[in-house]
């Protein structure tokens, strides 16, 4: 089970990195700042920002789950 979750973490990290590199930023919040400053168009930047937030949250939750599962072994 941890191996399946780790594969999903890798896939989601890859997608997060793809989104961040699309905007040439290192942190998700930098996309939002670019939109607020009108340096980035709202569409599709805002959708990408929301996707990046969800991916980051999913990754953190899956990391916690893997730690718990490994701790039980």
C-alpha cells in the first residue's frame, strides 16, 4: 500500500512542478500574486493556481498517510 501511495505522490509532484514551471515560479502563491498584479491573465492562471493548491494539499496528506503506514510496520 505505501508503494502505491508513493507512486501517486510522485505523479502529483510532477504535475505540480509542471504547473509551477509553466509560470516560472517556485511557490504556488506566486501565481496568485501574478494574477493580482495583472502580470498573469486570470484564465487559465487561476485554474492552475487552484489545481496547484489542491495538488500540494494532496501531497502533504499522502505523505502523512505513508508515514503512518510505515510506522505501523
